[in-house]
């Protein structure tokens, strides 16, 4: 029953996200902000279902419940960032402030994901290697293509992408360990996420989130300003967050 409800919420959220993108492209920014908030609420509720299932199965086992709670916090912070970024078009005089505060909120969300996925990853050494390699590759590919007002902003952007990449690195290593079994998978089996399906959903979801951030950075700060790329970035983002939320349901 929980899985059915989760899939239904994801489907409703996907429709709301599509309506948001349509309103955004039409310049109906007030309606777009409401739709964006409702779509984000859908994936937060999915994550909440997963956390509820963890609480039901694990009881007072903090080793299992705490990482799932951190993931839900990350989803909630993402929802707040969604609304702030949507409101920057409703309040153009505060556009820069809303974007920056929203970016910080997303960063805190990624740090929450990282706080959950690092302890759960069975092979942390390989997680570190994958994270550093991916972060370096993403920063080298993206940072030369963007134009910002100061070195501080460039460093902040690079740090943001590095944290996002680190989440992906640990999630992918966890998914590989879960798929092949062995000591690495066994080490994380007692805690969230603990199943191969959950790790796979998490790995694909975090990778989609990273891809969305890369598209957003290049489109917003690289001078492209492409409505099609923006729409693709928004769709990829929502798919990523939905899969991250579903990873909690699959683990419950």
C-alpha cells in the first residue's frame, strides 16, 4: 500500500511539475511558484512515507532511522529552495537575494544527503575516490564556462558542485556494492538504505540532481539562457528528487 501511494504521489508531482514548467515558460510566475511548491511537497511526502516505514520496522534503532531522517531533511530543504528560486521571478527586485538564499538551502540539503549516505556506504574509501574524481571532473568541465561577479562566487559555485558530486560518488559506490554483494554490501545492510533497489534509486536520483545543477549553472551563468535547457534542467531535477524520495520507500 505504501509503495502504491508513493508512486501515486510521484505521478501527481510530475504533473504539477510539468504544469509549473509550462507556467514558467509562459511568464505566469505567481502561478508557477504555487505549482512548484505543490510539486515539491509531493516528493517530501514520498520521503515521509519512507521514513514512516523505517520507524515502523526499526523502532528505536537510531543507526537505521537517523540517516533516513537526514534524507527527509534534505528533501524538505530542497522544497524550500524550490519555492525561493520560483519566487525570484515573482519578486524581481529581490531576485539575486532569493537565488542566493535558495542556493544555500539546496547546499544544506546536499549536506544532509551526504550525512546520510556516507555512513551507509559499505566501502567509504572507494566512495571518497569516486567523489573526488567526479567533483574534479565536474568543476573542470563547468567552472570555465560560467561567468560570475567575483572569485568568491566562483569558489562557492565550485564547492557547491563538489558537494553534489560527493553525494553521487558515495551513492554510486553503494549501489555497485549492493548489486554485487560481498563485505561492502553487508556492512551497510543493517542501516539505511540496505537494499540494492534502494541504492540504485538513490544513485540514479542523485546523478540526475547533479546533471540538473550542471545544466542550471551553464544555462544561467554561461550565457546560454535557453528556455529548452531550463525546462530540461527542471524536469531532470524533479526526477532526481523523486527517485531520492523513492529510495526511502524501497528501503522501508
